[in-house]
C-alpha cells in the first residue's frame, strides 16, 4: 500500500469517526466549517476512497478489507436519504445563555436554534459543556435548576444566528 493510500484512508477514517461522534453521541461539532467539511467530505470522500482503494491496492485480501468501510458508509448514506443527510449539516447556534455554572465557566444552560432553511428554525434548551471552541457536549436540562447552589441566572443574549428582532 502506498503512502498516498495510507494518508487518504487515515483522513477518511477520521472523517467517518467525527461523523459518527456527531450524529450518534451527545458530542456536537460547534464549528459550521468543520461540520460542513465532515459531512461533505464524507459525501465526496466515500466514492473517491472506494475507487482509489479498488484501483491502487494490489492484493485481493487488502482490497477487500480496505473497501468495506467506504462501501458500508455509501450504503448508509443511500438508506438515510441524501436530502436528510445534507439537511443535518447545520449547527446549533446559541441565542441566549440562560444560566452559568458558578464553578465551571465552560458549563452553561443555553437556548439554541438551528436554521433548517425554508421550514424555519428548530429550537432547544440544553446544558452545554464546552470542550473546545469546535466541540461541545450537550445534555438535557435538569428541571430543578437551583439558582443558588450551582447556577446563577445569566440571561446573556448571544444571537449567533444574527437574527434581527423588531
């Protein structure tokens, strides 16, 4: 296997890993650029990696092994429906920070919105744990947020979507 094939398969594997973490776990990709790179990279990289591995890998055993992942991802995209796949490329944007954790400055309760095109916006209120500016972990908001013990009311408008209110 050539160096180019190894590098292509490593980049493709990382793209698949980020996609699976974003879509199947509570880890969210916060950066719109990174999320678009992952989703469109998966969409474009799957057939390219599949064709590259079939053409360049010499032994039959390695050819079978290195075409399993791209083939599986391609079937998953076709089953999922391409339009549904493309519509999930948008990121959740913070509109308001409702509560801030007293002990951990990177833990907040936020009201977030997601642009879904002509259908308007999806809305959610979640507890957010910032890992980096690119990645967050979200969880359900506890119903009994006690303002005095762990949280203080922030009510800070962020408006990451840039919506104009009357």
